C-alpha cells in the first residue's frame, strides 16, 4: 500500500452519548445579579458555555472552541440563593464539529423541592489541534430514544444553520453586485 492509498484521517471509533455527559452546579450569589435583582443572563450563559466546552472536550478527546450558540432560551428567572444545575451532552457530531445541548435547572439551595427548568441552549463547538486547525471528532452514538430524538433534531438545526448562512451570503453578494456597500 502506498502513502496515497491511506486515508489521511483513519476512522475514529464512536463514543456513546453518556461518555461526555456533564453537569455543572453553582449557587447564585449577590454578585451574579442584574439591575432587576435576578441573576444576570450573561452569568447563566457563561455557565452554559463552560459546561458545553467540557462536554465538547471530553467527547472529542482534546481542545474544542465555541463556534456558535444557536439558541439560548431563558424560561424562568433565576434568583440569588438558587442552586443552578447546568446539564449538557453531545447531541450530534460532524467531521470536526459537535452540537452540544444544554438544560439549565434551578432549585432553592435550602429547600427540598424539585429543580425547575429555567433555560436551554444549543451550541456548536469545533475540535481543534495544537495549531488551532480543525481536527476529526468521534461520531456520537445515541443510546436512548431521547438521545436518538436529540440527534435527529440536531441534524435539522444544522440544516437550518447552513441554509441561513448560504442565504445571507447570497444576499450580500447580490447587494455587492448592485453596488451597495455595507
């Protein structure tokens, strides 16, 4: 076999969804509040990015960087004294990218009531090598019906992301051809 016959990226074995699933918990304090006295959305977003980055790194087996945050939904306010649990898993993988789904739950630190979902997000991470270049990631292997549903939904979101990017680039090219400067 010659060097040209070998694939530059040998097949990487897949990893089950549970291999990288991660939860980050944090008690919200007064320094986390906004002008309304509830926890600042940016604080929650930082926790979301942190846990998603941990999942991406664990799944890919190395460094991964945030490429995009598709959607961040705030469903309920978070208050000082809430114990926030940020749960994440790898929903889908491409060649070097991964969609990480995140659920944000909150409960009072001193009560035994069930945690309530207060937010959710979808982030795309790209695995990178030491030079910052994209590197291959293992395929994610959904284990449960819920994992399979999340995988399928992630494929839909990816299709929409790519279509949106393509439509925007076409519009910009059209405007440039018509003499508009942005």
